[in-house]
């Protein structure tokens, strides 16, 4: 393959080009590997960040994930979307990272805490970046279950099997994650809750 193909900005990253680059990666072409890494770095990092507490953890998972990508590219079937295949590897790498470090066994006690106010309008006023920052503050046990269930679509039986916990523990951790996340939203964005309280009170007064 012409080496200039990898660096020519005028050539779009088409499916045909992707297939050629993947083949070059399989042949251990460093230029192709660099291009594939750069092209999907942002997408992959966004997946890893959801499972991480810090940028450093996300980078560690990301690099381990790409190592698996390059080692398993020969098994990728071009008839399937590459992003979906890549995402699966990154998610599995993130899950294995916490399972191997047993971080998902860490728990907090949220007993006797009244569940905070939840309102879709409040959540909709928070940016995706701000929500991600709050998710990263969850304890690993809760964050892992929360992301697996809400973002990646695993049910609690599947989560239990993957993490080696029972289904009830998965459900419990998800509930605690939801409560903890709502508490974080309330702490970080008190003005939104104050507006919500005022609007709710005004609506009640109008009923009389």
C-alpha cells in the first residue's frame, strides 16, 4: 500500500480505506496502526471515561484496549460495523480492569437516606460533560453497574454473571448509584433544585 495514503488529509476515511488500513495493521504496518489509533482515539476514550474515576485510569484502559484491538484485528469481519466491534473491546477491557482490581467490591452505605428529588427537566439542563464528571465520582462498584446497565444495555442477570456477583447485588448497586448520582447533582447544581422547588411551590399555590 502507498505509504502516502495514510497521511493524505484529502482522502476521506471511507469504509474501503478503513478496510485497507485494517489489513495494513494486521501486517504490522506502524503508520496504519498510528492512523487507526488517532482516528478512533476520541470515540474509544469516551467509552473508557464512563468506567473510570480519572483521566489516568481511562488512558490505561484505552491503551490496553487498543493493544487487544491490534492483536485481534484478524478476527474482525468487515461486514460488521467497525465502531461496534471496537466499542465491545473497550467495554470488555474496562469491565475486566475493575474486575481484576476487585474495585467493584467497594461499597458505600446509603442506608436511611431519603431519595433526593428527581426531575427530567433538571437533568436536561446539565450538559453531557457535566453528567460524565458526576458519574466518574461514583464509587467503582456503583459506577460499573450503572454504566453497564444504563449506557451499555446489560441486564442485571448479565451484569451479575460478568462481574461475579449475584443479580440482587447488581440491582442494589444500581439503585445506590442512582441515589448517589442524584445527590451529586443536587450538590453540584443547587440552583437548579431551588428553581424546581420554587416552580413546584408556585404550581401548588395556583391549584387553590
